[in-house]
C-alpha cells in the first residue's frame, strides 16, 4: 500500500492497521470509482421506488445476480421513460459504495430500454425530424372511404398477417376486390421495396385504400417500418394508408406517417372494410323505406286523380257556372258602388246630429246672462248698502271717540313743547317749562311759573 493510503498512519506496533469502518468504506468507494469507469449494465428492474425528493431507487438483476441502483433527481428528470417492475433496461452507471451501509451500488446517469440501444435512439431522432417537418400533422391525415371499391395490401405473400387480413376481409366484405402488392417485410433493404410498392399502388390508382401490415416482432424485426424512405412514401401516397404493424403495443414510424394506425393487421382490415351483414341490413331497411315511400306517393297520386276527376265538368255546365258567378259579381259590384254613398250619408247624418247637439242656444244663453246680470246688480247693491251701513257705524263710533268732542265738553290737552308728548302726571310739570294747551276752539303756548302738585281721585 502506498504512502497515501489511509491505513499507513494507523499501523500498530505489530504492523497491523486498525481503521474505522467509515474510513474503510470511503477507501473502497474511492478505489471502485477509480477502477471502474462509466459502463452500460443491462438487467431487469426490481423494487423500483420514486422518493419524495425525486430520486429513483431500484435494483437490476439477471438470473445469477442483482445490483442496487440510484438515479438522482437531477438526472432522472431527463429520462425519456420511467422504468417499471420487470422492465428490461440498460443503465449507464458508475460503480460506487454507499458508505453508511457499506453496500455496493450503481450511480445511474442514463437509462434506456434493453434491446433498443442505438436502434431506439435512431427511432427517436427520425421521429423528431419527421415530426418537425410536419409529416405527422393531424391536418394532413385523410379520412378512410366508407365504401371502398377496392382494397390494397402491401405485405409479404408468406406473412401470417396477410392471411389474417384476407380472412377478415372475406368475412366482412367478400364483395370488395383485394389487390396484394407483394414486398418482403424483414431483412436488409426491405424498406425501399415496401416504399416502392406503396408508390406503385398510389400511381396505379387501382384501390381506394391501402393497408401496410406485418405481424409482431422485436424492434429489429420491425425496423423496416422505421425507415425514412417508407415514411415519406406513405405520406406522399395519393391513396389513404392504414398502418397495421405488429401488436397493439408496437409503434413504428410508419404508424405516425399513415393516415390511420390500426393496433393489429386484423384491426386494419376491420377499419377499411364495411361489414357486409350491416350493409345488407341497411340495404333492406332502405329498400323497405323506399317501398313505403313509393306506396304513399301512389296513394297521394290516386287521391289527386280522384279530386281532379271530380273537378272535370262539361263546357256547358262550366259556362253556366261562370254566368252565375258573373251575375253574383255584378250584384256585388252594384252593392259595392252604392255602399260608399250610403256610408257617406250615414256619416253626414251622424255628424249633423252631433253638431246639432253641440250647437249653442243663443236665447237660452241670453236669458242666463240677463239673470246673472240681475243677480250681480242685486249682489253689488246689497254689498254697497252693507259697506255704507258699516261706514256710518264706524263714523258714529269715531265721532263718539273723537278728541275734538272731548275738548268740546270742556277738557284740554297739555303737551310738552319740547317733545310733543302729552303730560299725564303732575311730576312732569316743572316751573319755567313750556307747554302747549289744546282747547276745543284752538291751542296756546304757555310757560309755567309755579307748580303746586296735589293728589286727587277725580274732579
């Protein structure tokens, strides 16, 4: 062991190294990582678990051994599929040691399905390329004809799928002719031959729909249907193409390029062929419907004929009817001509009667005006008399309450010469104060020389 070994510093007196378990595991892990570079390992998936953190934990095994694996979230999120229990896969991994438990494990960086490898990667690349070109767009897919006049099949004459398709077509639609365009379905260069048969069928225009099919097999067996030349030939075909390659779980580039993908060759035959029993049943139904419609039409025509026969009369009777009709029209015309005059006269009489009712009666109105005038004069006279009597009463009351009458009875009014106010109390009289005395026959200004107030209850 070199001088950098973790065990050199732990040598005892007897030369035995004593190290902790963690140091030993770390040393083993370092040695493994240096000794084993990245390697592809194949096996069957067992005990697959996806942790909440996003890491994958599983084991891969074969008949003799198994190995624990871990694929961290940073790499698992880029995997093209999620392994399932029992899947055959290949992992690109680094051999490491899980130190806490001292277990050997594979740190997985990439995963792919076993048996696919480069073929599957080539399949994905070609699929992505053709898809980016719009070769698989749903807008360019064509609907299959409901009632094809002829059906074409591109496959090998020795293929079991051909027998299945022919048997299904014979059972469902024996009335439709079938044309087989033979081509090998497995081996080197068969894609070009299949594409040539598709182009031939499209160029001849002998069929209304074309089936491209073969039985199931591995990805290597079906690889002819994953070639670009066949996919482009199917996409360029003037005839709608149904792909029936392999089993239901098998997908090929031809499936994506075809107008319709069938799960199996038998399914493809069922898709393109209308069922003869159903067609005959529909034909019987349409025949019965047509017969009923024709019978009802004949009944309507017969009823119409009877009605026309009843309308058919001799020319003399027709002339008599027309003469009678003409007389009726003449009477109606005369009545129609006299009716406006009668209506106008009636409306005039009605208007005249309404005018008479609304016409004013002058004599009546004159008498009413005369009566109202007399009543007004009498009312004014009475009002004048009432006002005159009230004035006389007020004048009499005024005469009684007049200050002049009081003065005529011997009284005098004494007013202060400065402010013109009446003097009511002896205290307001001051010597030298000027006063104005109003008497019944005039007034006089006086000056007080002496004032002797005295209290008295009256005169």
